[in-house]
C-alpha cells in the first residue's frame, strides 16, 4: 500500500459513517520529508518539524509557544508524553502521532470532534508503529 493510500483511505476517511472527514492529513518523516499528504495540508516549515520533534523528546517544550503548522498556531493541550501532541484552535485542532520513523498528522474543524480526530490519527499511527514504521 502506498503512503498516499494510507492518507486517502485511513486518514481522510468517512469518520464513523457520519459523512465527516478531517480537514487535512499527512504522513511526514521525522526528518521533515513529506511521505504523503492530502491536498489541503499546509506547507510545513523546517523549524515547525524541529519544534514538534523537540516536544516529543522534551514534553512540554511547545506549551509556551504553541504548535505551529504552516504558520497556523495551535494551543497545545493534553497529549501523551513522547507519543502524541494535540493542539486546539477555535472549533478545530490537530493531532500528531509519532511512530518509529514518521509523524502522522490530522487537522480537523467542526463538526469533527477532537476525539474523532485522535481516534483516526492514533489508530493509523499505532498500526504503523507496530509495523516498525
């Protein structure tokens, strides 16, 4: 299965049969190289990837400055130390799941809920992690 197929079929999927979808999603190597992304995913800056990776190594380092994706700032909310970073902005937000080699990112807006985004992103991230990816 191609990386683009993972994004298209597992991240941009119909959530719980409700006709809701993430706004954007991507799988990005921990070095910042994009493996696959949806058409609406923002262009990330190298310093944004570095800050995300630093937060996985030093949990809480993003809290004072926020999580930035393509220049958009998200307030960092409760995640899972070293494994998941979650951010909120208005009625939307982002979930970032770290795997052995990559970052799985999902961006959502209302009516998708934070829990639905977490479920979609973390389920794929857990699968990839189990595969050594």
